[in-house]
């Protein structure tokens, strides 16, 4: 089948409405939604979870399941209405002219089939080409997605590749038939920030090379800024603002777009002087949408009568490039008025040292062929290598690094879920590194608590919220009666700003942000001295992130807690941390105050993709901890190592160097080279 040239819009969605039908009711998921994607154009679709972004994508793919149905409007691809096509016509288009890349790469790959065969199937099925032609095409796209040793990759199974490599293969598979439209549904959410930067750069380059139009679904506004030409902001099933990236980012004309930007930590945000402004209230459930403007109950500019009118349609903003807003008051609002400052907070000075880590090591012994169930020779995995640092009362210490760098292993050793191989962990001067959690006394267990990444997995689905918190209080031996524990539980709900009525609710009745607040209440129930927050907001929407992050900060100020904040989101780290520790392959490669670590000189891996200034993409993948490189752990990916004479980087682990008071790095580079580093991010003077 040949693909005809087409010079009109690649995708035209016009007044689309999609509903899901249950036994009880019709649930409108998308209403009156319109967007156009021109040839070679990338359009970003952004909004909170549940706003209908993925439903739009599934509507384009005509894959809404048995309960989903298009109840209004049309979706045209190259001028043809997809709603009217037969199953056979749709099969021809799906994967051939329209391809989709999903959030979790392993969901798109067959674990029992080699990569080459999976890639070759696409043109062999859709275009009827021979095996030889299909193999050459597979080799070409694997080279295009910048994977090392393409022939070896084609002979590999999916489990033999890293997450970043798997996602590149999924992109390669989508590009195999040179589609006219590529839909990307949160393609980088599960990836490290360094891998994300490489994948984003790759998608941009390949879009230009193949002339592919893109619909890029994301909740990350920074990524949309970097990859897209136009943006469509969705809220509760509707498009609320559409336009060019420049118009929407610089001259936003809808209160929800403005509220989204206020809730993300852009450079210059400061947890004390300029705290984030969280969006008040909660996202409406589909069957509980308000009359008129869906955003009305949460809007600073709400006006009774005008904003509750039955039909608020998209309005054109004159003079801009196809810029539209679904706001009845957009002409009355002074969009250039300064943001009403949120209440500023007193900076809490760090107190005495609560936690001291001294030369901590955690090694694992595994069989060299453990994957295949053999015994054979043993290999040592050095998950943590000579970690040394201190954490003080009321301080936030961020721990950052790629997957596999040892962040979570350290957290497990601190919590007592693992014991240390060597070195010391001193909690208030008492050694705890060799005491597993089951042997720790109640006070030590209560003193070191954790807030986990996924609030959905950490609550018992068959127990009420109040009972779960009371259970923690019982374990920590709080109070002498049930009534005392109940009173403390209600106080903890107040602390995390949840209504006391939530004590009787089941977890399934709570949103993701509300569940995370219950997790925080439980962590603080025993008067924790140290709270390890392991990616506590990465599973939450940006609007909810702001509220949960500021809640953690507020509780920390009241309780004088030491917060160890594990994250790969450097914009949040820059916003809330007092000090930052950067880890790579088990080593601490840099440690200092937030300002020191985010300004040069720094250890080479630090990078930030939230703003495009000097764009750094790390080449290659993080080495295996079972087979680490000799010398400096980072030398296989470092663009500076040629400046160090005599192959020193490849022979010796760098010593710890003190750059300034409280700032240390592990690096062989000369001082002059370190001083010549340019900042990755510059914050514009106000």
C-alpha cells in the first residue's frame, strides 16, 4: 500500500464528545473538544489526571473498549472520518499511518520475542515487504534512535535492555512504517531525568527527519515547551486554552493555565520567600461537574451568573496565532497583574546533628549467572560505596541520582530493611546500621519513618483511613486508651489538612493526593525525627504536587523533622532542599548547599531539563553495578575526561575535594577546568 501525499491537516478533531456507559449512568469523559494538528507539527496536550487526555488519544486510535463511545463530533485523519471506517480500514491505518507510544515500554514489547523480530513484523504485516528489507529497515531505525551496537540489540530480548533502551525500541517500532501521526502518551514518565533528556531530544530530531506530526500527551510543562509547537490545555474533559507555545506560555488567557504555572517550581521559586501557590479545592468527578465553567469552584476570578451560564464555548483571542480560551471573563482579567504572594515563611535554621553516616557500604553477593538460576562464581554488587554525610534537625537534604545509583538501597539500610556491610549510621549518637527493623526498639522505629512513592500501594484497601492511622499509633505505643489514640488520629488529619470525616472513608474513596496525605499522617504519627520521602510526589499531578510538597514543609517546620528527600525531579529539589547530595553508581559524587550544587563548578553529571539553557544530554547508559567501570564511576559517560592527563580517570577513584565550606565533589579535573564550567541554568534578573 502506498501512502498518498496530503497537504491538509493531518488530524482534525472537531467538537468531539466521548462517554463511558455503566449500568447506572452515562459518564461524559470528553466534551466539545477540538484540536488540529498540521503536517510536521507537534501539539502538546496537558492537564491533570482524569482530564481526558488519554481518552482523546484512544478515541483517535478508535480503541475505547466495550463501554466507551464517541457520542458527538468527528475525528478526521487526512480528511477521512475515522468514526466511519470499517475494522479493516482501521487495521490498515493503526501502526502504519498512526502510531502510539505508551507510558510503560514493557507493555508494548513481547518478552518472549527478540527485538529484531518485533520490529520486522511491522513493515512485513503492513507493507508486505520481505524479511531482508524488513531487517534493513529495523537496522536503520535502531541506528536512528541512537542505540549502541544495533546488530546486537536486534538479537536481544526486551529484559536484556534498560528502561531507556526499551523506550527507544518502542519509538523505533512506532517509526518503522514512517507514520504520518505519532501519539506519545507520557512517554518519559517512568524514565530518569538524564534518559528523559535524551529521549526528548531524539523525538524532536526524528520528528523533523521523518516529517511526522505529533500529539504529545504530558503533565510536564517543561517537556511540552521543549518538544511542541502548539499546546492544548485540558481540564475536566474540556479544552480550556489552545494556542502556540509562545502565546500560551507568555500570554495565558485562562485561569486554570495560570494556576498550573503557579503550582510548578520554576527557577526563582523559594519555599520560604516565594512558596508555590497550590490550586484550591479538588478536581471534580465526571458525574459531579458544576454548572457552567468546570473550573469555576476553584477559580480566583469566579463570578456568579456569568461563570455559571449553561454554555461557555471557546472564544478567539484576536491578534494571536489560533489562540482560544474557554473563559467568559478573559477580557476583564488583568493577566499582567503581579501574583498575590502566598504567605512567606520564616526560614528554619538547621539544629544539631541528628543523623551521621560514616563510610557506609552496602554490598550484595550474587551468582554471576543468577538470572538463569545457576549457582557458579559469585559477584559483588557495590550498591553503596563509602557514603559519608550528616543531616541536622529541621533540615531538608535531597538525595538525587539516576535509577541504580544506590538512593533506595541507602534508604532501606537506614530504615532497617537491610543491614550495612560496613561503616556506621548514628541516630542521635546511637549505632543502628546493623540492627534490622524487627530488632529495633519502638522509639527507633518511630523516629525513622518513610513516605513512599506510590500512595496507592501503601494503604490497606480493606481498612478505614482512621483505623490505619490508629494502628500505627498502637504500634508506636502512643497513649494509654483508645480515646487518646482516636483524638491523636483526628489531630493528625488536621495536621495534613484532611477533613475529620475522612477517618471513616476507605482508601478507594480518596484521590491520589489525599492518599499521600494519609501516608504522611501515618509517617508523622510517632513523632518521627527523620522522614525519608522516596519520590513522594512523582505519582501526583503538578497541581497536587505543590499542595503535598508545601504540606511536608509546613509539618517539618512545626515538628523540626529532618527530611531526606529522594527525587530525580531537580526543579522540586531546587525549590525545597537546603542541601543536595548527588549519587552515581553507589558513590557520593557531590554534596553541598542547594546553591552550591546548582551553580558551577560541579561534578559533571548534574543537569536540568526544566529550562533549556545549556542543554546537556548524557551519552550512553548507566553501567551495571555488577560490572562497574574502573577508576571514576562516571568516566564512561564524561565529556570532560580527555582534559585529565595519563588516563587517571580510568585508573583511580577520585578523592573527595573540598571546593568551599560545605561543598565537596569527587573529580580529577583541575581547578581551572572546574572554574570554566558554565551554568546549566540562569535565572533572569527581575
